[in-house]
């Protein structure tokens, strides 16, 4: 059992991941204050002992570390610099850790804007999803000032079983996008394997049994594959959010001069799936979209 130094931590954004992170922090003894634009989404955390704030400003005033976990860079900027934003609750000890999935270019600009107000921001995206967050088994990636990360190491150790310090601001966000690209393409690969097996007259669960008996098995094929084959797409990570991340990946690749033809194709498929109404299911629901288009 890990030992943690107890901290005052704010969590801004209580979607699937934000709620799970806040629950884990509460269960490991940290004092947690939460804020979400839709206040009803904080009720489950209030019951568990979290304080509920009326604004990001209030979270900042009461916290040593504020973790932001919101939709995109525009949302990060809104909670940071908008009316009653984090900067208006600044105090000497305040550090911000952005756990949102945004591109490294935007992350650097946001960190620079924070610095104008005397606030240090580190980027701290994670891999693993809500279920692993609640167990403290995330993989945490850190970009920014190393001393700021080390000051709150106990917080990151609470939610993650492994942490990688990757360098300057933006480095962790670049790594996160590289990881999510693997996930998006892997979901497409498993989907097409299931479809191919079905059209060949094979049981898709048998396809997965064979796949998972080989070197080519993955966590996704083991854990999500059987659900995909049965048409179960309960969201742990929404398809429309994966599509947003593919937008970020392709934008960043263009800015960095990287040609990623498969990433572009993946984005087109996820974009079409969102347009066709598949956005609010799990990202592995790309299978449902591909099957629909195959049948038409």
C-alpha cells in the first residue's frame, strides 16, 4: 500500500475521467474540491466528501494543485482565463496540472499565458481510463517544470502506478496524442477483423480467441474485443472524443511536418461515424458504424 502526503487538490471537469480521478484522490485521503459547468455532475463526489465550488476561481483559492480535465483547448482557456477563472484565484503556492487531451502547440501557449499571471502549469495527460483511475493504475505523462511535478508527486502517485517525466510543456500532450493514435487505429483493426470473420462464416468470438492466443493480442482485444463482437459499446471513452483527438493528431502532424496517411483515414472514418449518430457510444463502436456502412 502506497503512502501519500495529503494535499488540497482541485478537480475542474467531472466527466468520466474527472469523476474517477476525484474519487481516487478522495479514497487516498486528499482534500478535494470539484467544479463542473453542469453542477449536477458533481453530486456523486459531494456524497463522497468532495467540496463543490461555484467557480474555477474558488477551486484555485482553496487548492495547492488544480487539475483541469476538460474537453479541449478552448475549454482549458475558459476555465483558466475566463470570468471567475483560475487566474482570479491565484495564490503563491498554486500549480495547475492540465490533464485534458489537447495538442502540444496549444498546451505551450496556455502554459505561457499562465506564466504571465505568475502561475506554473504542467501538462499531465493519462492513459488508462476511468476504471483504472479509480484503482490508482493510470499511466501518467508529465511535461513542464520537473520541480513542480515533484512537489505534487504524491498526488500523481495516488492515481497512477507509473509516471513518465517527458520534458518541457507540450511533451506529455504530444505523447498522449501518439498513444491515442494507436488506440484509434487498433479499434479499427479489431473491428475489421471481426467483420471479416463474420463474412467468412466464422464466429467472431473464435477469431478473438485465436488472436488472443498469439503474440498479436492486446489489452483491447482481450478486454473490449468480446464486447465489440457482441455489439456492446458502453462508453469508457466516447467515440466523438476520440474523433476530436484525431483532429488534434492531424493538426499537430501537419504543424510538425509529419505525414500520417493512416491517421487521416482514421479521422475521416470517425468523423463520418459521428455525423451518422455514433458519437455518444464507446470509441470501439466504430465497429457498429463500419458494419452499417458495409451493409448499405
